[in-house]
C-alpha cells in the first residue's frame, strides 16, 4: 500500500514539475542579453548570453513604437513587435510587447494563437470588437467591445482576434508573457502552409467542396513573420 501511495505521489510531482516548466524558464541571473556571436557567450535559455560586463543600455532599448504601422493590406492591420529579436535584453525575461494598428472600420487582426504566451491588450485609440474561443468541446466565445483605456486578456494558446468597428483608425498595445510568444494565424496555417495541405483533408474538415478549398489556398498571401 505504501508503495502505491509513493508511486502516486511521484507521478503527481512529475506532472506538477512538467506544468511548472511549461512557460519560459525563470532567469537565474539579473539578465541575459542575447548575442549572436557565441565566442564570448554562455547559453542559458532562449538565446546565447552576452557577458554581463559588456552589456549596455542599448541592449534594453527600442524606439519607434510611436510610429503608426502600415495598414494598407488585405486585412487592414499591422503588428509591430518588440520582442527578443528587437530588444536583446529581453532574453530569458519572459515578456514582450506589440503595437497593433487597425484601419478604419474593418481593420482586422485575424484569428490566431500564441503558443507560448498569454496576452493582455489595452486600447489607446478607436473602438475594437475583440474575443477568444475556448478549447474543445465547449468552443465558447468570449467577446467585448473595447474603447480607449479598456483592457482585455487572451489566455495562452486560445484562438483570439481584434476587429475595428469604429470609423477611425484604432491603436492597441499588448504585452505577452514570453520573450518570443510565437503566432499561428489560423487561416494562413490551414490554407497557406508550405507545402499545401491535401485539399481532400481540408474539404472534409470544413465540409466544403474541394474546388472552394483550392480557391482559398490560391488566395492566401499573409506573412506570419
């Protein structure tokens, strides 16, 4: 009996440990500035680290988020990131930021997920209709209309979107709980993969005629980078 209790306790502890390590690892030093040249670097997590003695203020700095993004595209939005690629000092710190610009009525940040981050968004200009969908089997939709100063949270990994329902430009900023949250835009992942998913698979999954799937695959262009 004691052996069974010990085994159960061991399994629970192992599961708990796995859950704890599911997000970006906590840094074991004050900071770990990203460096591409590994000659003088030490790998911790995320990217190789610059020698702390060689770190400078510029490693923790980015300008330009005051500049509106170009929304002249088919979805009418532009995401400007501030993650570890733009700010090396974010390495191992488990946080990043984006600015999102939306064209007047119809500007859309399409349904997408962040596989490694929860997102908290604040509207600074305009009016946005936002929402997220819970996982199977409920697929419950949570939505809200946001005005300047309003905040909304998108839980990690869940499909979410923002849509400008106002007649002026809209701007939002969002913080994400990863230095590199990743993004999977649903429509592009499904209809614009490389190589393309077999149309028979998509036709059955979406209950569409195969010709419609072929048409959708030919139209997608969005760059997910």
